[in-house]
């Protein structure tokens, strides 16, 4: 059975509708990515699923006692707030130090337990957020642009971590990203939204769909190829054909 | 024992410092320093209304402080930034309060007592009201500690954990209004924000966790209250400002301490 089922969902703020008539279901163990331009309603959709936004109309069904893990879009812990990684992970659930340690291992950042949150690098911080979401073995992991502020190789490795987590725990993943090329290779299914669901399907189907191309242009297909290329890179920077492309990428 | 005015004053000062410490930490973490200051200023209008209607000062100050806090939260983000709204509403309320107080010709009211506190005149009943408010605030902050912290970090993260950050914000607002009301007698309307912020800010350099910061702030606050009062007695200086001076000196010393990593 589906973990979450959304039927005819319409979302908005103060009378302004941002997302209309969305129907989708997330099954256990699948990685689903929502892509869409700014203001397309993708973050609102995720907010509705975690209960932070009341829908205007439509129905949401959750598997009974569904355990969610949520990785927020942006979280800033400034130096005014002293809190260790362990303290942060135990904030709302009473979990043992051992469980926190195990979650950090899964997220690929062991040995951070006693560090101050404000002293972590961007990549470490996102992985600690991931580790926190993994506590209690969630059946569904929700990620809202979880790699904002990370560079391209940082986010690629973050998404590889997500794939690893799914492989080891079997949890489903629903994520939002604007880094289409990086995310798409990790997804089983892609849903493209822009005020409504434009198209959905496997990454390759969506990437070649006319609705998708109309929104993002066909250039992203090139980026997808680029990512695959980077994924199994073999020092091909010696190849003169590739160097200008790599330069472009690091500039963007 | 409670018949000695110095003991009553110390108990009142220490009590308010204890309530203000954990609340002050949230004020610092959530960048609500100006919000706290504005809520306190608004209490002047509450004092004037209470005097005119012969109500309890505590009730008047708390009601207006609460009303101000809720109004600001409601209006913020519409057409004005939070700090602009606070500037408009808080200073207006203070001005209206001062003007309204001047109409109360029937009685001679000592404005200085409300603006800068009147700690040495704390009566038995004042002390009872202050400690009731203090206990309410301490119970509320301890009870809501983790939900408040997670809401402070990120609203969506709170929702995902089944916590409504708007409800938590309300707890904080009510606690702030109560603290403002009980602190008027101790440090006065103009210096309440100092009692919230300075001990928390001074505690930061010694703290390693959120709760340690609140506890250290409580110790600093309580010490400042006792030492400030003692100093005021010896040097014949105003009690409220003396307490804030001690806290400020502690802050100045602790700011040189290297943060634990």
C-alpha cells in the first residue's frame, strides 16, 4: 500500500492558489523527485505533507502510524545558540547516544557527536540534518532542497548518500530539487510541477517530455549527460573537448 | 524575616532574574531583543490604564503587553517590517501611557518608580504576585523547552515533529508579557529588556548547550540582582539601574572569555 496518497489537493496562501488539483502517491521504497521552477508550488506540496500547510481542498491519506523523517530546506544555527550535534539530534525525541551515533554513520558523518552545530561545514550540517531525520527508522524521508548552499560535487555526493540510505534501510524518499541533473539520476520517478502536475514518470521520460522542455529548456539534457559523465569520471580532463564544459559548470 | 524591606527586595529581584534568564535566552536566539523592549514599553500604557481604573498595575501592564505582542505578531510582514512596527507601536504606547498618566491628577504618581523600578518599596503582596508570575514563567519555559527550541530553529522541522510553532510562539509571548509585568517594580519599564538580554548574552561564552546557557544566565541574573541591590544600599544609588550595571559589568568581563569548542 502507499505510504502517502494525495487526492485532488489544492494549496494556497491567503486566497492565492499556488498548486491546483494534485493527485499522487508514494509507495514504499521508491525515490520520487519533485522538480519545478521557483514559485511552482513544490515546497508547498511538501509542507502540506508534513502538516505545516492546511490544504484548501483535497484529501491526504497516510499509512497508519507512518514514521516521517524530514530534512528542511534551510536551517541556520548561528553562534548565539550553543548546541552540540548530539543535543540537536535529541531535541524532540528521547533517543540514546548509540542511536544518534548509528544515524550519523548512516548519513556518512561519524564522529561529529560532540561538535558544536555552528562550527560544522555546509556539507556536514546537511548530513547531520539527514542523520536526525533517519533516527527512528522512518518509512518516508522528505527532503526540501536539502543541498542548497552546497557545491555541485557536495550535492552529488549528498544524493549518493540518499541512495545508499534507501538501499540500506529501504525507506521511501520524496525530495524537491532544483538541481535537476544531479537529482534525476538518483530518482525512480520524477514529478514535474508548475502550479499543477505537468508531467511525471521515469527520469528519462520526463527529461524528454515536451512539458518539461518547455519549462527548463532542452539544455538540461546535456547537464544530465554531464552528470553521468562526472559520476564515473576517469581523468578525462585531458580530453580537450571536456575542459570548457567543466569550466562552465564550476562558474554556474 | 519578610518584614525586612531588603530581604523582600532581594527575593523580588532574584525571582524576576530567574524567570528572565531562560526567556532571555530565547529572546537572544530568536533575535527578539527589540520585541522584548517594545513589549515592555507598551506596559506603560497598561500602568496608566490600571491607575485610572484603579485596577492592579500587574494586570494592566500584562494585558497591554500581551495585546501589543499579539498585535505586532499579527501585523508583521504585511506592509512593514517587524522592527518598524515595533518602533511605531511601542513608542506610541509609551507616549500615550505617559500622557494618560499626566491626566491622573487625583493622585500624585511617581513616574520614576514605573520607568526605573521601585525595588525597595516591594510590599508583601507585591512579592506574592511577583513570585506567582515568576513560577508561572519558569514552569512554562521548562515545560515547553524542547518544542520551543525546535520551533526556534525551524518551523517546518517543528511541524514534521508534530509541534505547532505558532502555539509555541504564543507560550513565549505570554511568558514575556508576564515577565514584563512582574519586572516593572524591579527594574522599571525602560530596563526590563536589559534584564532579559544581558544575563543571556553574558552566559553565551560559558555555555555549551541551550540549557546550560539558561542556567548560567539565571546564576548571572540572580547574582546581579543581589549584588546590585547591595551596591545600591551601600552607595545610595537607584536599585534597578544598579542591578543592570552589575549585569553589564559581568557581560564585559565574560566577553573576553574564549568560547568552549
